């Protein structure tokens, strides 16, 4: 078996025929569902963007909680440290 056949997984003609047939099946299935390759990429992009926005909103919210808590905790800690020394 030549290196080309080993790389392709068979003779170039048979691989081309299999890829053409699979492409036809996948293309027909996608057309039946109304899906386009661009629509898939756009959907993935929008999903990742919304996931990152959700994550950033969560990080901002947690940061806000830490800041609100620090406004109370840090002065109390400082007062406790100052008056705790004898």
C-alpha cells in the first residue's frame, strides 16, 4: 500500500466517492432541517458570546458582593486590630 493510499484510507477514487456520498447525505439532512454552515458558525458564536456575557455578569456581581462586604468587614477588622493590642 502506498503512502498516499495509507494516508487517505484507501484509493483516491474510492475515498472521493465515499466523501461525495457522505457530503450529499449530510447536505440533504442539513437542508431538510434548514441549517446552513454559516448558521451553525453564527449560532456557535452567539452561544459563546452569551456564555461569556453571562460569565462576566456573574464575575461583576460577585465582585460587587466582595466590595460591599469589604466596606463593612475591613473597617471592623481594622478597629479590632487597633483595639486588640495591649
